[in-house]
């Protein structure tokens, strides 16, 4: 039954028509034979004595056929019955074949076309209404089944595009807010210093050391603005960066991550270990992108860890996963918030960090065909998983 249901449309219509014609011919044969027999029974009523004598004396292998009586000899009812039998003998095959063909086409439409067409019409209406939270569930593996699956892929891609567009809108909104905050704050500080200097220098109420301190603080604010502008420039390059896949040995990759971790650990006084938990020796990846993501995640983890962090390299199917976990307090925000541009969990971070590490990591993971997942460990501490789809 499963094999018949998954036949192609061409094979299905041939099967339906063949079965229809077979049953039509069998039914026609039964009807014609019945009509002939009935007609002979009617005509026998008007046969002469010679017919009965021939019937009694007929030899084996011979059949006695009653000739058609004249209309004047038959009753009106018998004449109508005889005419009906003539009609059935002449047109039964044609009528039954046409009726069988219509039935076959109707069954073919109901079983092979109606359901997928209704599914596609419903899907088209919902897509036109920008409603993408649905699924096309037609399972047959015929041409319309393949069309439904392709339509489902298109719907899924549209849904993903909508999510991406919505995320871009949210990122742009966050970007505007960040620009307003990160530019206005140092400008406000510089403006305050300028007003102070203009007010008190003419009166000579500020000593040289105070003036130098204000100028240094102003220089720091200018440096902060320059770093912010450089960050903005780098943001515009994220989406345009082309991936360059190369075969990278897992030991070499782990070694480079450990080197980056050691440099960061020297500054923070904390510990970091890198472990390999995969049997795959070589990965097709953009090593620079993967290392940049790993460094960003390590930097965040070591900033919030109490004493140590751990990096684990695993693989499953066509994905490389880098897991970074720490022994800190863990995340208190939802994952979508954590990976937004310019997000700060600690307001004091504004002075040195622009909240771009997790955002850049998410962008690079998605560009590499993967994803960035955040969560908390059961024993406490944060965990971030960066997945990268392997190249050819």
C-alpha cells in the first residue's frame, strides 16, 4: 500500500485507468450477458411450436436462437424490455467505460491531488498574510509530495529570513542607542572639563597638577571615542568578511587556543585548560574566525570567572563545537539579550569594553553555518557553546 501511495502521478493515473477499464469491461460483460438472456426469455413467450420441437431435438453443440418477434406480436411491456436489452447490448461498454473513467479520475484527484493542493493553497494564503508559524505535513513521495517539501523548505527559509531581519532591526536599534550613549558620555565629560578650565584658569584658582589631571582625563575620553569609532568600523566589516576554509589539525587548533588563553590568564591571574574530546583529527574550518570567537568567549569567561575556565573541543556530524565554561555566577539574562551588540551586564564595563564580544561571536558562528548557545552549569557558572559547520 505504501508503494502504491508513493507512485508518481503518471504511474498512478495509468494504474487508476487500467483498474477502471478492467472493472468496466467485466461489468459490461455481465450486463450484456444478462441483457441477452433476458431478451431471449421475453422472445420465448412468442415462439411457435417449431422452436420447442427444435429445442427438444437439438443435437449437442448446437444452440437454438429465438428470432425477434414483431412489435405487434409483443405486449407493450415486453416490447420496452426488449428495446432496453437492445440498448444495453449496444451501449453498455461505452457507458460503463466512460463512467469508470470519471470514477477513476475522481478517485485519482481525491487520493493524489486534493490534499497537497489544499495544503499548498493554505500555505500560500498564510504566507501572503505573513504568517509563517505552520508546517506542510503531506508525506507522499510523488511529484506533489516533493513540491510540498520544497514549499516547506521555502517557508522555513522565509521564517529564518524574517528572524534575521527582525534581529537586524533590533541590532540597529541597539546600535543607535549605543551610539547615543557611548558618544554622549565622553562628550559630556569633555564639555565639563572645558567649562571648568574656562571658568577657573582665568581666575588662576587651579594649580598646574589639577589642570594636567583634567587634560589627561580628557585625553582618555578622546581615546575611548576613538576606540568606539574603530569598533564601529569593524562592525561594518563583519558581514562582508569572506570565509577561507582550510584543513586544520585539532591539536594545532587546541594549542593556539591555549596560547591565547595563557596570554589572557597572565593579565587576570586565573587559570584556563583546553581539552579535546573528539576522534576527528582534521577539521575544514576558517581557523582565524574560529580563533577569534574562542578568544572573545575566553575573554568574557576569564573576566567573570572566580578562579578558572575550561575550553572543550568536540565534534558531531559535520559540526565542530567549542564549549567555554567558567566557575563564576553564571548568566542572569536571556540568550537573545546576551548576544546583542553593545550589551553590558555590568555598567562599569562601559569604561573599557563596548559589549561586542558575544555579538561578534554570534555573527561569526552564524556566518560559519553554526550557532552560539548560552546557558548555566548545574554546579554554577556560565557555559557558552560555539558551533561551526565544517567546510568541504
